C-alpha cells in the first residue's frame, strides 16, 4: 500500500521569524549560531519574572498587504499571510491557472489572537462592551489565519486549522500530507503560525513556572538540553509551504524542494501541561512517523528536536528518542532551533520545517547554542554551539505540546 500512495512534495516556502523575515535570513542566522532573543518589547515585562522573548523584530504587515487588510487581522494572521505569500511566490505556481476547488489551506495554530483578546478585554472593562472593535470576533479566532490566506489567494477547497498547542504547526503539515494523500486536494498552503506574546500570555506561562528567568543576557536564556536550563523563552513567528502531489508539481515544471514521507501523532493521555516522564507518548509518535514513511531509525540523518529548554521536556524528549531509536539514538545528530528563536508554540513546527529543508539542501546542521554544562539525563549528540557539515537526506522534526499532544514529521530529499 505504501508505494501506491500519492507522493506529496514541497515546492515553496516562506518564513517570519526572530532571525529574519525570509527563509534565507532565518537560516543564515541559525547556521551562524546567532540568537534572535532579546528584551521583551511586545508587552511590558516588568511585572513578570520572564523579561525576554523571540519576536519578529520590526515586522511591518504593510510590507506584505495593504493597510486596510492589516488593520483587520491579528498579528498571527499577518504572519501567516506574509509567509504564505512568500511561499506562493517561491513555488512559482500561478493560482489563476489552477482549479480553485482543488486548492486549500491547512494551518496549525495554538491560541489565536492572545494579544487581541487581552486588548479588547481591557476595553470591555474600562470603556464598556459596545466599544469593543468590530473586527475583534473576526480576528481573534484560531481559524482566521487559514481563512485569510484562503480569501486572499482564492482557494476554495479543503480548509482546516489544527489547534494542538505547541504541536500544531507540525501536525498541520501532517494533516495537509494526509489530505493530499487521500485525494481531497492537489495543492495546499500549509504551515504553522503564532503571535501570543502579551501580558496575558506572559503571566499565564509564568505562574506555572514554564518560562526562563535568565534575563541578564537574553541570548543565553534558551538553553535546550543544558543542565542550567530553567524554562522556555516565549517567541512568535510562522513557516508556510506549498504542498502538492508529485504529479501536479511535475506537470507544471515546479522546482521541488523536498518530499514529506511520513507523519505520526499521539497523545500522552497523562496530564494537562506536564509530559509523561517515561517519554512513551512522543516515542509512539516517532515510531508511527517512521512506520508511515516506511523507513528505519538508521535512515534518519538528523533530528530537529522539540528542545524547548524546560527541565522536564528536554529530559523526556531524550528518553523518547532513545525509546524509539535504541542504540541508534547515540549516533544521530540532534539540534534545537529554539535555542536561537525561543518557543513559537504553534508557529514552531512551521519554522522548523524550513530548517529541515535547508539542512537537506545545504548539508549543514545548525547548532544547539548555549550548551555549556552537560546534563546526565540528556546525553545524546545535540550538535553543541557550532554548526556541523553533514550530508543529510532525511530529517525527523519533533513537536510536543500541552495536553500531551505529540506530532512528528519526516522530510526527505526529493528523488524522482
């Protein structure tokens, strides 16, 4: 059955990140080991222990859409629309020549418009309910990133929003893979987006002690797998892609960037916010992704880790990789993009899929920066502090979210 399935390829990508507003800028920063984390600007951090963040610094939505459109969208939608526009252009697809009922959108998003919800709640309390923005209901909903992309690009087919916290971007791409495999679309705009940096978000994560308190040197706050890690750094951003059937891409002469060959999704069924310390949940998602792709652990050349820099998550992810890979776990290089970007929640999986493709193309694995003190519970090869040259054909990308939601994606170099 596996060889008969429709093959799904990536033909375009776009990115809005703390290290730049294109995939190329993003990738250059990662390879250089540059941090995109700085003092928090999106909201006043003074009342909270965490005062740093990974923001899309200087983002101007009017560079990507007209002023009226920008005012009607929340920031997470703006990111998605901007990155999707890049992906469409990068793919070379002429949407006017396509059957629009065979075009769709699948986006992963964790929380919708946290910033808008906070802003309008203040207006409700301070000025009354009838002063709430008329755009509030249509910009704060999690599905509006997909809706706006669909509206602006005229896609009239399958549309969905995957809302699985930090796993959403990766699971959104996995869902898009399945939609195309089952013949429901020829082309999908897919990825992940998030813009949750706000007093509400900062407070909510701080009170459960999920965020880093290493504020003195922001660039060193995110320390995945290091013994001194103390929490994740809140971030924002998006990664968007054009997914097509191989047949459709070849017929139009597209430049194929990579192929998605497997995905796996599981649940810890354990706790609202803490991962199961045995690592069994994410291990299942990894194993199922490998099974879906029809490959063995030895076929994985690189793992882009979830790697959030929280004490429990990094230990659990290490256990999960060992559980799924056995002794091979010690032989495969692993790195955490979040060491340089912070954790963009539902946007992280989209941004990290860009990393997977760039790693394959350039034969360079970006480092996990700030890895200074080894943790005996995290004893794998995390590519510490310096990029590494290596031929990479197949990448596993991990994303694990609140609620025990686990999603994994396998991306491979395209071979016709």
